[in-house]
C-alpha cells in the first residue's frame, strides 16, 4: 500500500521539525546556528554595500596600514628601532603594488587575509596615482653605466651584488633582485648609511638612466660560456686559475706515471 502525497508531505514536515528540534537541544549547536546566521547577514550586507557602489578609501587604508613603514607620502621610513620601509614614490604599476600587498616581499607582511581585493586595489591606485612622484622615463643605459660606476659601484659593486662597508661595519645590500621602483626610491631617499641623491645632484633623467643600467646588470646578456652567476671578473678569474692549476696537477701525475 503506497502513501498518499499528503501523507508524504506530513512525514517530511515531521522529519524536518524533528531535525531542528534535535539541533536546538544542544547549546553548542544553537551557537553554531547563530554564527551561521550572523555570517550570512554580514555577507548579505557586504553584497548590498558593493552593489550600492561604495568604494574603499585607498588613502585612509594606506595611512592606517602602510604609512608606519613607508611614510605618509610614500617617502620611506628609515629607523633602527622598527622595521624600515622603502620609498614607493616611483611605483607606477598598480599590478606590482597589489602583488606586493598580496605576497609580502622581504620583511613586509602579506595583507591577503587582512584586506579585500577591492581594498588592495584602492591602495594600489592611491600609491600609483597620488604618491608616485618620481618619473621613470627618458633614461639612457650608457649614461647610466657611467653614473652607476661613479656613484653606486663603490658600495654595490659593478654587478650590483653588494659588499662590505668598512666605514659602517655593515654590508651594502644586493640590488640584483630589486624592482626599478625600489632602486629609484632608494636613490632619492638614501636609506641607512646610503646618501640621498636629490634632484639637485641627479636629475630625473640621470636617475632613470641609472635605473635602466641596473636593469641591464640584473639580467645581463650572455654571449657564451658560463656566467658563474654574474659575480664579476674576480670570481671568474679565480675559477679560471683554479682550473689551470688542476690541469697542471693532472698532467704532472700522468707524466710521472708514464716514466714509471
């Protein structure tokens, strides 16, 4: 004998009521239900705000989250007590700014779980449109090489790998992986013991020429042979003389064996 549709509906209603009654008997389950309802309400409110067209305030978020390390105008903060932040006044790419906030390069924390995508986009737009005042255009690689060898190579070495600074007891940083924006900001800012180079010393075109040259030595052309990680002529010469010395030992050993 089959159940009628009315009886089926009545049985389902009883099962649903019994299931809800079982859930509400436990205080822990009641708390879980309330949390789920609150989460649903929060998501609904967020969707309504987004639909209404309310956009995050990139300046306010930057001042709250970023200015402590990067400065209120993106000029960078140089201090030995807290973590210093580089200058971002030459960052013109919103995509790179968002990537930095998501990934957290170097000692910068990631904001992937702190800020929403819309908030990070608002901060990136604020940085690139309002704070980026150092232009990067019109540089010449040849001129940049001359300026780099005079002003930068004594500390950062010809290949940009950095080196020891005897007069300060610390090392000049490796700039082989630094972005053009950070290199330009450091030239203007002068972090740590590095001197600042204002526009009265290096104009914008000269600064961009140095940046273009740094980009070249970061990814130099390889006409042939092993670049040995581009550590420079000293490392290459040492490797060459080591190889010659080993060959001399092998030849002497072969000659002695032939005489014996």
